[in-house]
């Protein structure tokens, strides 16, 4: 069996470390070509010691120099780089077979696109890239022959619940995609209680341990909104064929309902190593380190309709996808700025949806036909949301 060379973009994050945990179990199958982080020099150094990549990439020249010194001290031959071009290079390098796109937010867009254009097996965790530029990304993959494997647990579950073809999956005969949502840590709070939620409360997810941005998105249900758009792009379905089902236990990771009344679901423990291992090895199966699901210990499976009065970002995401063009990119950019402000203590929890809604109302939607239009929409939306935050504080 040939050993596959893997680049992990965002290797020090929650998805990145889970990916390396799976890779470490299979040295006969995978080698690490490149690891990247924004500014976590020490974490990246530890990973370099353990996984001996050919390349490591950081966000700035200073942090790259720091890592270089540490690596030299240990006699590690890793080549250290910094910046966006280096990310694109390690995502598209001929020596690489598989790229794990696990950078958070729009910052991951260009390197994710570079991997798609270069025809890699692309393990897609960075949902924001797909929300911003779904059409371009899917088109690039079709042209180059890149295989996009969803890592997001719901989309990986949908992939597993669809009939496999030589090159992926088909959506023949499907009636609806049933996208499950845990409902997040604030699922049962009233609007009055939501008004005074602190970042610490919002960060505490009951079932999953994740990076800070996606944890806040789970608390507002924007994560599910982004995932609705992600499902439309990945599986070429209409937004009205995606139904969100709140399932607090996070045992069923999503379902597909078929024309004949069949519903196929994928189940497992809430541990990202399962979808990561599936996406790495498909169509084979490998050990992920996740224990088997003990159905006798699962107390029950519950399902509810989502409440878009308390969680309006879910409704806004549906509307943005219906509007099309640059609307999803504007929605995403406004949300990224609002989440950073909430984590910083600058805005209240309920302002998150208000800021995204106001940003969408302020801006003109254009066709998302090329990258520069999308990047411009992203940048204008960021400026608009920042202005709205400053006005509210004044
Ligand atoms: P995280 O914050 O834990 O990690 C982010 C990684 O990206 C880190 O390695 C960080 O150094 C790097 N990074 C951050 N900003 C960067 C920048 N400007 N330039 C380059 N690198 C940068 O995030 P996470 O929870 O691992 O999520 C990563 C992506 O996966 C997100 O898009 C998220 O929505 C998606 N995702 C995460 C989970 C999960 O369980 N954590 C599940 C599904 C999807
Ligand atoms: Mg998910």
C-alpha cells in the first residue's frame, strides 16, 4: 500500500489535533507533509517533533523565525515558512495526496481553493470557505478531479447515507436531507435569559469539544445555518430540501429521507475522529480510536423542531442561501466579525443575529461568479458590521 502524504491546514486546532490523532494510528498509510498554524508556535513545534513534516507554516515572519530556532535546536530538518502563499503552496504541492482544510473562517478560503484546484483529496472542515464560495470551490474540484470529502460530522453522515458512486455519492431518489442539530448549550433558555448570556456560558457545548468560533456558532445555531448552506453546495440540493432537526443527544449525525419512505441515518459517538477517519480512508474503513457506540447506554433519542424566534441566525442563513450570489459570503463575514466582538465582550449575545441581519439589509447582493467579487463582498461586509458595532457602542 502506498503511503499517502497529508497536509493539515490548521493542525493546532480542534480538528487539526483530532486529525493527527487518527494519522498517528496509521503510520503505514499516512505521512505528514506539512503542518500549519496561525500563531501557536509551541504547539506547532511539538507537532513537528512528533510528526516530522517536510514543511511547517505560520502566520508571521516572527513566529516562523521562532519555530525555526526551536527546530534547529532539536536537529529537525523541517522547512519553516510564513504567510498566505506558503499555505497555498503546501495545499497544492505535487508531493501531497490529501489536504485537510481545518483553518477556521474566511482565512482558510484561498488554501482550500488551492487544494481543490490542484486535484487533491480534500477533507473539508472549513465550512466558511464553502459558504462563501461554494460554486467556485465545487467547480474547481470538478475540473481538477479533486475529491471533496466532508469532515463536518453532519455532512459526513449525509455522505455515508447516500449511495456511493466511483467518484463520490449520488442524490438519486432523495426526498429531503435531515440535518441534525444538538441545539447547543443554550437550547432551553428563554429570550430574557439569552439576553444576558456570557461568552463563557455560550462556549460550553454539552456534547462536542470544539474551537471557540464554532462553539459560539453552535450556541446561536448559526453553525446549523452555515451547515444548511454547506449541504446545498456539497450535495447540489435546493435549500428547501434541507430540514433542520434538533436532536440533543448528538448520536444520529444526520439522515437522508428517500422517495420510497426510507430514512437512512449515520450514528456514532460525538467524536470528530470518526468522520475524519472515514474521510481519510474512504472507501475503506480504518480505526479512529473512537469506542463503539453502546446503544444500551444511550438513554433515548429525541427530536424537536428548531425555534428561529430565539435563534434567528438559522432563519437568516436559509434566507441568504435563497437569495444566492454574495449573500452567504456577507452572512458569513458579518457573523465572523460579530462572534469576535462577542468573545471580546463588546456585544451582547442577542446582538449577534441583529448585526448579521442589519449587515445583510445594508448591502447589495451580486452574482458570486468570481473570487474577487466574493472577497470584495466579504471585506465590505466586515467593514459594515464593524461600523454597526461602533455605532451601537457610541
Ligand atoms: P480552532 O480554532 O480550534 O483551530 C483553528 C486552526 O486554524 C488553528 O490551527 C489555528 O492556528 C488556525 N488559524 C486560525 N486563524 C488562522 C489564520 N488567520 N490563518 C491561518 N491559520 C489560522 O478551530 P476548529 O474548531 O478546529 O475548526 C476549524 C474548522 O473546522 C472551522 O471551519 C469549523 O467550522 C470546522 N469544524 C470544526 C468542528 C470541531 O469539532 N471543532 C466540527 C466541524 C467543523
Ligand atoms: Mg457540524
